[in-house]
């Protein structure tokens, strides 16, 4: 199983060294709670395949991000979370597109030191997958999804709808 997380690609490239404190500190920004938002858990989506991860990415971008643009994400091996004994709990979100809500989980027990340890663990994993989807590809794939899933139109942000 994989845990999908919106992340900056440059922080997770395979040339990043898990023993380099600067690399770990930068990567930890993607796996830390945002206190200004009052987060209690790190939001992730459970996926089984790369195709499912791409679908999550398209839905995430078009329904949760205010404006269109490229999207970077990481497929993090669930074993990395288990190695640190982190609790990953299913947390459907009311009002979220159903496909996303069904796959929404939260990683509990994070603080600054645990986020650094998780970043180190993920950087050390050769199994992590980091992907960038260009805006044009997101829009093309969103068009296809909207034909198959008419309900999606009600969740897609206005800026995205204006491009379709």
C-alpha cells in the first residue's frame, strides 16, 4: 500500500541524502503539520497503484486547489510510517469528492522531531515515487474524468471549470 501526499518534487528527488540535515529539513516541510491551519493529523490518501495515484492527483488538484497549475506528489511506502509506529487512521471528509473522501487518511502523532524522522525514513526509501503532472495533462485528464463522472462537475473549482 502507498500513501499519496502532495509534495514538492525537488525535495524528494532520489539524489537527496537522508543523512544530510539540510535535505531532511527541506523534505520535512512536506510531512509536517501546518499549525496555522490547526491540523491535528497529516492528510494523506491511500492508493494501491500508480493509476489510482494519478486519479487522486487529478481530483485533488481540480477540487481542492484554488488555481490550475502543475502538481507534484509523492507515493510514500506505508512501511515508512509503520517503521516509526505512526498511527494512520481512516478519516473520510464530509464535502470532499467521494472518491477522495473514501481514500482520505490522517497520520497522527506528528511533531517536529517525528516529521524529521519521517522525512529521513522516506528519503532513505528507494521505493518512494515522485511525480509531476503538468497543468495541460491535468486539464486533459480532468476532461475525460468529467465525462465518466458527471457528479465531479459540482466539486471542481471555478478556475478549473473556466479552462474546460
